[in-house]
């Protein structure tokens, strides 16, 4: 592994940008403005080689300190497995193994903690996603087309996918934060996406639910779809944190830890 950048139990003042060789990555993570305790989200960017990277978001559940520990375990499991694997076809097996090892390690703590885990693997501009829980992975084009969005593993997420609830109903639903599939469960499952060819000017987003609980999808896409990626990240975090801090009748307000990763391939 050429490089690894891991963020656990910390808050960043501003998003951090990395050049992967084949694209740009921007990472931001911050504790909820409604609390003074540590951030329970964990995020990471792993560069296996110039054409192969891994992006990771884990949103710890169960309250402090167990939620933060669970997300840290998930992040470390992905890193440890990939450090023992050569870049290439075996990466998929290593990621799946890491989910399973993290699940067992969290269960072994017997604290009742758990975490979501969302992973994006990008190799030669081919995207493959892996996720457990409700931390979204979204892909959009420069003109604003939504090309891909993971299904949240929650009753509300499944209701949206089935057309029973629309986005506005879902974001205000009383049971929005109930997650039905987590890392740290005896019946954990992993959703693996089909390979997707990234186009020039596409933007990929991984996030904890703190972002999608405070901005609508169209708002997020409008901010990230074009322009400078680091500036888009600053705008995302500014709008999300403002809404968490100041309730307004016309927009959502759900204070929570906020973490996201943006990626855009180079032309």
C-alpha cells in the first residue's frame, strides 16, 4: 500500500484534499455541533497504486465511547486486510473479509455497539461499492444526473426504494435513524454493487447520514456536480453544520456527526 490516511475520533476544521494520481479526493469529518464529545465517525482514503484507491466511511452507533470504537474497528479492519493484499482482483475478497472480521471483533466486545460501513473501490476508473447500513454512496454526472445511489439498510430506506415514501417524507420520518443492518450484528449482510465505469467529470460521494439528514439530494448534487472539488466540500460542510445549529421551518434539522468523502477522476 503506497499511502493511507485515516481519521478516527477527530474533527477537521476544513476539508483536506489529496491527489491520487488518477483523480482528486476530498475528506471532511466533524463531531455534531450539538455535542462536546468526540466524533463517532471514522473515515479513510487508501492509495494502493496510481490507479487503485479505496474510500471508507463508518458511522458508529450505540453512543460514546462504544460507537466511536466500533467505527474505528471497521476502518482498521479494511486497512489491515488490504495491507496484506496485492492490488488487483484479490481486493474484492479482502474487503469482504474485512467486513466479516470487523463484525466479529465488534461482537466480541460485548458492548452492544455497532457501525455502518461504506466502501468504494476505484480501479482504472471502475467503481465498485460495498456497504452495510445507511451511510450513502452517490455518483452523479456534471449536469446533475444521479447515476447511482446505494439503498439504505433501514425500514425508511427500503420504503423509499419501494416508492412508499418520497425523499421529503423520509427525511422527516420519526424512524429515519433506525438501521436494520449493521457491522456488529449476528445477521450482518453486505451489499456489493456492480462495476460502474466512471465518466469524465463524474463526482462520487460517500457520507455518514449527517449529510443526507440535513440536505436534500438535489441540493447535494447541485453543490458537488461541477467546479472546484475542495470548494464544493467547504460549501457542503458549511450548509450542513448551519442547518444542524439553527432550526428552520423550510429545511431539515438533524444534528449529528458529519463526515463525507468526495472523489472526481481527472480528465
